[in-house]
């Protein structure tokens, strides 16, 4: 308890976060490079391309966040919308 | 003669005993009743083992098969672990209702005919509403009423279909059918309402987060998954389910992305996950149905785990909005880790149960050569990681320091979370026991190196997208409009309008009637009033002339 109550928990220190980003970046590169050793079977052609999973995952998420954002402009209302 | 103890009855008796007992005796019932139910589920052989006669129909309250036992097993396991989780926190009424609700789900799982299915279907609707009302707040009371209305409506539609089918075919057997006439469509729609299919998906995210921390854990497990089982039994290979499933998958992702309430995020992701199952049922091959069943099993475990983690946070802090939470990993490490295990499982991360079950569905899609569906499911897998896999743990346990320093889970809640977290990983590492329980024989290895690499790329890069897009996903104090606007506001306005118009019309009509009555009355008064034609005194001459006229007219008519 005493340690975790300190204002600067080791996990939120900028240095740790920087290191986490570096490790995360290395893992990302590794997953793509691994495809050379463990080839991804392409069932429909494109899905076997080098790094397809990475690009597809990234851009699919980008698209979904953007779609959600645009829908949000039309559909978001204040929290008390149904109370009034 | 009843040779087998119906599992649903055991749990129903357990629910009754929970309501009647107190203290350690009640604890014993909470723990032993589900265990006895699991044992009884195990004893049910294939085929019909119990028949009765009811309103001229032969009903079959217990029919066993692999897929029915699988669902009944996970329902009773859920009652067991949910019971541990709620042991000290839930009220007697809530726990009792939760067990009766689970009993309803098990009853549906073994229902051999449509009437039995309907009866247990309604048992579930009633007791799940009671659980919602145990939330004890104004908003849970109102949400409970909306929930009950939706499920009563679903029940009526289902009953309509069952009655129609019974009259048309003379059979109430549960067998695979196609939605091709009015009755079968009604059955399909009735089932889909419980699966939170469009356009009524909103009932789920509207209701579940309003229950207590313990209540939501139970609610997350049964209603939608019994619907999945009923669809597997009644509508395997119904093509329209593929489209409905895909809609549910993306609806869940987009609405969860817009949501601020942590438990509502998880509720939307139920719709998302059930969408995967509905889509698989629509494909309808043996592999796809195996996938739907396995995924439902795994889903109940990791979704309950996620709601348990969110429930502990709500129980300890009283808060459920992402904007109020954050940084809880400091003092709630166990809830945080269990939440992450659940989140990784729902994202079908390798070594978790989601990976070994959801990839079955993808495999079925590949086998059928459905390229578009395959890529949509792959995008959705990335989206699940985005909206639930990272978003839930990040906003609740990390994000910013909210200053909250709550205690971690009480022992029983912690134990329940550890049991399910362990099961998530066990099924991820060693899925063979689950595969052996599936409805069709399965030779499948999910850990092909290339497939693992593909999923790691897909998921980790969606993780990258999440952190890069964080500024675009800042939580706002908002709710998101859905089709429920129609029944919460639109229809009310419309009915007020119609009432207004009819009131207006009524006024016009009554004015018209008044006018004509006035004219008629004036005419009568002129004729019969004090000074009217008939009341006036007439001279003798005039009377004599009128008499002569009348008489001659009479004679002429008589002559003619």
C-alpha cells in the first residue's frame, strides 16, 4: 500500500512510459518480421502478403474510429437527454 | 415415471431455498445447488428422456444432445461462479432471482418442444427483470420496465410463431427450420429480440448497466446465449443471420467506441460478440456451428469476468464512468489483471479462450470461401481489441490518476474472478476438452504458426492505432442515440400527437353535432313549441279546409 500510494508510481513515470513504447515498437516490428519464419497462409490472396495483418489491423481501426467519430457528431447527446 | 432429475428444477429449488434461508445455510445452498445442477446436466443422455401431455400436445421437457449439454453446463457453471461472486454482496432477492433466471436458461437448453422452450423463455424474462429492479435506483426501475416491455413483446411474437407452427404442421418439435412463412418468421424474430439483434439491439446496453455490480454479471450470461442456442437448434444455416450478425458486430464496436460508461462499453461488446455467433449460425456448416457453440461457451466466461472486474470497481468506488475512473491499477492489481485477462480473451488474443474458439468461426468462413465476410470478421477482431480489449482496462485502470485509492476485491469476488480468469487461459492453452464437448466431431489446431503471427499483427497494430488515436477518443459526458429513441421518445410523441389530433377531431365533431342538434331543436320548437305551428289556435274555417283536404286525399289514395 505504502509504495502504491506514492504519487509517482513507477509505471507512470515518463521514463517507464518511454521504455514501454520502445519495447512495444520492437514487438510490433518482430511480429511483422516473424512472418518470414512462419509464413501466413493467404486464403484469399491478399491476406498472405507480407505485413498484411499489421496494415489491415491498423487501418481497420482507423476507419472504425473515424466512422464512430462522424456518427458521434450526429448521435451524441447530453447525459441527461432522456431524463428531461 | 421421472428417472432423471431435471437440472432446471434443481436450480429452481435452489433459488427457492436461497429466498428462505439465511447465513451459512444460504451460503451452502448457493454453492451446492449449481454443483448438483452440473452433476444432473452430466446425467442427461442424448434424445428425449421425459414426456408429458399438455393441452393436447406431447411436450418433452428434457431432450439431451451434445450442444444442449454444453450450454446447460456453462449456464450452471456460471451460476456457481456467479454465486461465489455475489455471495456476500447481493441481496437475498437478487441472488434467488439470479438462480431462477439461470434455471430458466437451463430449462431452455433442454427443452425438447416449443411450448417448454416458451415457458422457460418467460421464466428468464421475469427473473431477469427482477434482477434489474434489484438495482434499486430510479433509473434501474425505468430501465427494468423498458426491458420487461421489450421481452414481453418478444415473448408474444415468439408465442404467435409457435402457435402458428403448431396449427400448420401439427408439431411442436424443436427441429431445424427456415424462415419461409409467417409463423417461422415470428419464431425467428422472437428469438432474435433476445439476441439483441437490430433494430432492437439497444435494449441490452440500456438495461444491463443499470443492475447492481453482481446483477449485471448474471444478466450478461443467459438471455443472449440461450437465444444463440435456440438459433443453433431452430435456424442453422438461415442466410439472413449472416447479415444480421455482421450488423451486430459493427454496431457493438462503434457504439462501444462512443460510450463513456465502462459497464455499457462491455454491454455493447456483448452485442458485438453475439454477432459473431449469429453470423456463424447463418453459415450453418458443422464447423461454423461448432464455432458458434464454442465461442458462446468461452464468451460467457470472459464476459462475466469482465463484468466482475467492472463490478468490483463499481462496488468499491460507486463510479462507472470512464471520465471518473483511471489509475486504479495502483490499489486494485487483482481486479486489473483479471480484467486484462478477460479483455485479452474477448479480443481472441493467442493463449486465451477467445483465440481457440473465435478462430473456429473464421475457419468456417474460409471453408465456405466467403472472402468479404472473412475480411469483415478480421476487421471486427481488430475492432474488438480496440473497443473492449484495450479501451476497457485502459480507461478504468490506467489512463490518468483519478485520485481514487479503493481497496481491491473482497475475497469471494476475487475467488470468482480468479476461477474464470484461470478458465480463460486454460481453454486458450488446452482447448481439447471443450472441443470434445462440441456438437460435431472436430479435428482442429488453432496454433498454426502462420495464423498466430497473423492475429498478433492484427491485434498489436490495432493496439498501436488505439494509442495513436487516443486524442480522437477522448471520453465525453454523453450518451449515444440509438433506435431506443423511438420507444423512449418518438413513439410517445407520436401517440401524444395522435391523441391531440383525435381530441381536436373530437371537438370539431361534437361542434358539428351541436350545430345540427341546434338546427333540429329550432325546427322542432317552431313546429311543436309553445308558439309552434301545432300549438297555435287555428280558426274553425282553416281547420275545416284542412280536414276536407286530408279526407279527399285519403279517398283519392284509396281509390287509386
